[in-house]
């Protein structure tokens, strides 16, 4: 680092090049180095290093799955400022609440689209108990035994466990006994307590989220992790979030836990219809920088997944050269991101996802929820 005659600190490009070179070869970078890269590395150089990592791990392949969302209710007592999806009570005209039977019927209709996964997350209210989810998973597995259930964020596990006055580990034992296959990565937001106080002050803290994922890994459940970025967080807070995830993955790998993180999913904040609708949301450059940085910091995560609904199709395609190697699925029935003013369609067809990947110069590969290849001719979904 040098101090210019104008008093501004300037980092040596040789230093940045050396960090990028180490990271692109799979070497570990420190939190300080990651902040330096985020703030000062040329975007194209950051992207090229992340692309080198993604290609070393996955070649030209970009995976995706064919899935649908079931969001049992939008009534939620947590009331996060960041949320455009939830309503406080069933008196709100926008409120909805599905029974187990209604969701099983809908899942059976959706199965005609060739889905391999149901992604089940929703609002938290005392009617949606652990028993409700046990019934739901049991019924879904009876009706659609081949379909994976990616369900219940750590925040939801904590909520249903507290309703039942049991530990999160006991709640997971019960859901896993009736077909809970993998856990999504939602609810992580940004681990910084400062930022959580602004955007989600009643949501459980990072320590609870991390503890439940640690439990899940020990118990054999594969999970994902998200970062909601582009609102109030600083680059250092963004990096700290990634480093805490990297540390937890190190723990799972060092202890040979049967579960671990499969994918990191950087989610750009969509301010529309939230308490923070005055914010602009992250720029294209912020999205690409965050994706590329995550590929370099999370050297022990197999996949960096693009949630195309929130990134937009254009940035998703571009980001395939900035470290993305995996896409969220066809997402039929997605309601949560679509409660904002997002412009992306409600679900992409199987063919459109493949076109998106091909347009980004990569080879599309369908996978299941555990990243095994799915061999079939492309179908409309
Ligand atoms: S973000 Fe999740 S926990 Fe927060 S209000 Fe929305 S549904 Fe509830």
C-alpha cells in the first residue's frame, strides 16, 4: 500500500494480482485480502479469477434443477423490514394459509411438470407447527416418493422447535424421520448484528442460524447458505459473513460430518414493497463483484448458485463468467421474490434455463437436490 501525495491510500496492483493469482489456484485468502479485492480489484480481473476457480472445479458445466416452490402461508409474526412477502395477520386481505391436503394436491399437479424437488418455505405463525410439517412431509413423500423435499430454513426450524419447547436438533430429528431431504439457506441475511438490527430486528441472530446448520451437518443433512446483499452492509460485513460460513464448512469437513454446505447463494436485495423501498438495490457491478468474491473466499464450497429470479436473466447469464456454476431451478410458483417488484417471470421453462446457460457460453446439466445428474430429455417445466 502506498500513500499518494493527495493523502489517498493506493494499493499496489502487484499485491492485488498476487492475491488473485493465489485465489484462482485455490489458495485461501484472508478477510482483509477479500475486502481489498472487493474494493480495489478491477472488476474484470476479479471475474477472471473467480471464473478460473469455477472452471477448475466444474469445467464448462453449469447445473440446475427442475423444481417448484410451495409456500404454505404468508402470515408471519416475525415482521422483518426486508420482507415484501409476509403479512402480519389473517385479517390482512393478502393473507393466505394452505392446509396439508391443499399443498399435497398442488404438488401432485406440479409433478406433471417433471419436477425433482419441492422447495418449501413460508411464514411463521403458531398454526404452522412442527406437527403440520411432519404431516406435510409424510403426505408428500407418500404421494411423490421420488421428489426431494428441500424445506424449512434454520429460522423456521428454530421457530417450530420453540413452539414445541424442544431443541432444534430434536426438531430436525423429527422432520428428517419423515422425509426432510435438504435444508435451504434462507434466513442468513447478513450475519452482522448491526445490519440485522436494521433489516430484520426480530429474526434470530447469526449464532442460532449457524448452530442449526452445524447440527444439520452433524446429523447428515446437506444445506445451503445465502447472503442478502446490497442494502446497508459494508464490504467488511459482507466478507465477514462469507468467512463465518467458510469456518463452519471447515468444521464440517474436518470432523467428517455427513452433511455440509452444498451451495452459497448470493441474493441481491430487492427493495420493492419492503420498508426500504427508497433504496436503489445493488447495481450490476455490485452483483458481479459479490458473486466473484464469494467464489474466491468460499474455497471449500462446491457451488456458487445464482438465484436468477432476483439477479435477473441478463446478470445471471453474465455472472456465469464471474464464478457461478449452478442455477436455482425452474422455480414454478415462486412467491417470495415475486412479492417485490421483480420483473422476472414466475418460473422459467426447462428450455429457457438451458438457453440462458448456453448463451453464457456454458454447458447446462440437470441435477437433483444432491447434485447427482438427472438423465432425461429436456421437458417443458
Ligand atoms: S423474511 Fe421470513 S421471517 Fe421475516 S417476515 Fe418475511 S417470512 Fe417472516
